């Protein structure tokens, strides 16, 4: 959603008029923290966004222009995530009304100090989705999530709907069974439908009842938290079959730094020896002949991404070995 930044309006307000917004999920990893570039405007947090304008040659050019204007962040590779265009999505300024389409993009960068016309800052994506970080075990916030979701499933209008809701809960959250780290969007959608996140209540025009607490996790303007959820899910899946994680790494790094980055993105800890064995077997990196002592203890070997792997096989990703401790 382009708002609350200025929107471009068509000449007449009809049911076929369209307002096209462009939004960027810009991801970086610093240390152990996966971050997203967020913009604060009018008391809300959102993704860098703006409307498609007449002088934008393409959607992607328009997106890059808005990001550079608002944050001074120059994007490298970007990929389109999804176009949000439900029939009831509207933008209006009192005179014009238009069906609103929002095109979301994903960009991977290395963190730099943001500037520009907007109040932008790098924020941990677990600030918006605290239930997605399992690196220290089962997140405590799930103790609040599970009863609320089960109550929602139990109050379905008929048994069939209730059974379907319970099945969706089991698939998305894995209560009592294995959990799929890629189902980020499904988990957010369930919390949205159950009215456990403020965006779900806001869209229905429902005010928060006095004394009722919502879940931890910072809300975002429009459906920007939904876009972020989709980006996290896409990235968690893609690191397994494409070497996209190396776009977030410096030119040289240690295997420990690489493991911490993969863990930060996936939200789970990985077994150290299994991870290193997998990286070596897939020949994803090559040694530089140098070492660093910045990690503490014994000097650690520096490696770099081996780009020849892109020509050697079609899916050179970092397939996640079994979760576990680093030792």
C-alpha cells in the first residue's frame, strides 16, 4: 500500500480506476540479527513505498526511485514478491477513489546508514514477528498465541469450519508436532483472522476492547507486515536452493559468520559440524589463504563465495542440516 505517502490519482473516480503502489522489503543481516529497513511516518512504521508515477519507465524503476528518495539506499538486485489487489482495497482522499494495487519487492543488501526524506531505520524483523525466532528454543510468546488461536478455532460457526481451522493451526504452527519454518505468511494470516494482531482488527473497524492485550510484535501500516511475512517466507525457502545468502555476506567471511547468518534468517540453530560438512560437500566457498582473530580464540580461516558453483549445477543452495546446538 502506497499510503500514507502521497498517492497519484486517476482523472475520474470509477470502479475501474487503479492506484498502483510500490513497496520494498529491504533485508540485511548484521551479526546475528536479520534486519529490514523501515520508515516511520505519522506515527506508523512501514516499508519504503510510493505510488507509480507517470515518469516512471517501469515498476522497478519507480520502486528504486522511491527507495533512494526516502532512504538514500541504492538497491542492487531486486525481485518481485507479489501483487496485492483484493477487490475491497481502496485509496481515497475525499475526492478520488481508486482500487489499490500494491506491488511488493524483495531486495538483499548490506546494512548502511539510511538517510533521505523519510525517518528510516534498520529494525530486526523479529521485532515484528517474535514468534518466528526459535534460536533459543520455543519462543515464550507462543504461550499467549496458542490459547487464543485454539479458542478462535473452537468458536467457529460450524463444526466443519472449526475442523478446517484446527487443521490450518496444526500445519502452520505445528502445535505438538514438527514446525515448518517457511510457513511465516500462513502463521501471520491465522493471527490476522483470529483478531490477535492489530491489523486484523483495524481492517474490520473494530476497536480494541479495554483491558484486552494483543500479542507482542510491532504493527505496520496497511498490509506491510503481510508483505514482510511473505518476504521472510520466500527468503527462508530460497536459501535452500539458491546461494542468495552470499548477497548478505561481506566479500570474505568465516564459516562461523556464514552459519550465524543462515541461522538468523531461518530462525533456528544448526549443528556446527553438520553445517560445515554440508558447505564443504557442496563446494560453495573457497579459502582465501587468510585468517582473522576478530572472532576471539584461535584465528579463523577466511573464505569467499565460489562463483563457479553457479555454472556447475542448477540449485546451489544452503540446504539446512538438522537443527541443534553449535557445539
